[in-house]
């Protein structure tokens, strides 16, 4: 009888241990399932702190410009946005709104891609202002709270930006165009005084578009030999009370913004010496290129079919990926 009781006691003990083990495994399973559920929902639920894990889960963080955005089959584009971390910057929305002929079609396309999983990011000016206020490099490109708000707006068949904000953006583009024209003269003087042999050489170059990429690479090398921190004290004066603590290295997007402006300023100076024009329309296009390419300082790649944007991106960020079609992106 005693032996039987001991056996029963041992069985109860084993069952208890197995039960505890089962509970522990169940707990592990629920934790894993919860984690998996969170991962599967990251496109709608991610917070700023999840940016690293978001990047790790996606093949590439890709910026898309208008030339690619409007040229791809919508179903294919939505599928791509659902499987990659695709950023539709504010300049793309601006270009859609100001395309009077295709405005409605492009805005509906923008809405569809965002709802399919695309992301927005703050404007160029907002990013630069944030760095000036915080005196530190800008962090994650995407504000997930803002993304959720925009998606909710689109789900209600409304539009997140009004015509007033678009007009303000256009005025900013015009101001930036004037800034580029003003910068060209000063930067050219610096080029002549510091590297007259380079200027003498490039004056022999063809001004055609076919070698623009080579010219931009040369301008980028020259610009990168300059101190953007000192340049920021003059060119971005007024946006911070502490210029000595601002735009300190290439970790700052403001630094890259100045790089890109100087690269294109030098190109415009070259073209002017060759008899080119500097009208407001092409300058505005250059500014839009700058805005797209600037995001490469944080993103992995850029999708563009525009030669100007492509050449600038490859000159300024040779280590980054520049794709001309979706099929070229790994994992597509």
C-alpha cells in the first residue's frame, strides 16, 4: 500500500512538473506570438523606437520620385509598397498637386500607395529646422504618428494637405531657386581662387547632358573638400542662435543639403559660362531633385527615371543604390 501511495505521489509530481513545463512553453509561445503579431502589424503600429527593427525587417528603405511614381502600373506599385519600406516624400505630393493635367489621377494614386503600405516623411525645411532647434542630427525619416494620421485621412476619402500649404511650398521652391542663383556667383569665385587649374580644365568640357554625370562627380569631389560647417554659418544663418553647434558633420541632413546645393550651383555656373540659361523653371526642377536626393542620407536607395535626379544621386551618394525600375530592387 505504501509503495502504491509513493508511486501515485511520484506520478502527481511528474504531472505537476510537466504541467509547469507546459505552462512555461505556453507562455513562451504567447510571447512569441505576441511578438510576431506586432511584427506583422508594424506597418500600422510602429513607433519611432522601432525604426531599427523596421529597417531590419525590410529589404530596403526606398525613396520614390514622380518620374517612377507615375510611370508604374498602380497594382504593381501598391504591391511593391506593401513589401518594401517605400517613402513618398512631400515633394512628390507637391508635384502631383501642381500637375494640372494629371492632378486628380496622381492624387488618387498617391492615396492608394499610402493605404497599401507606403510612408510619408517630413518636408525638407521641417527637417533642417528641427536640426537647428535641437542642435543635433535628424533622426528617423518617418514620423509614424503622422503616417497613421494621413492614412486615416485617406481612409475617409479626404486629403491631408490643403491648397494653402501647397502654395506655401511653391513659394519656398521659388525662394530656394533664388538662393541657388545667388550662391552660384560666390561659389564660382571660390572655385577660381582655390583651384584655377580645375576651372581651366572643365571649361573645355562639353556642356551636353550626356556627360553631366561626370561633371557632377567632379563638382561633388570639390564640394566635399570644403568645410560645410563653416559654409552653414553663412548660408543657413538666421535659423539657429548657436551656429557653432550646428551642422557639424555629415551626420547632419543640413550638411548634405548644403552639399547638394553647392554641387548644382557649380553645375549652373559651368553652364552659364558655356552660354546656358538659368530660368526659374529648370532651377525649380533642380531644387526638387535636391529634395529627393537629400533623403538618401537616411534611406538605402532611390527609385527614379529622371536623369537629373539620377546623376545627382550617384554623384553625391555613390555608395547608395539608385534604381530606374522596381524590378531592379532586391526582393521585388
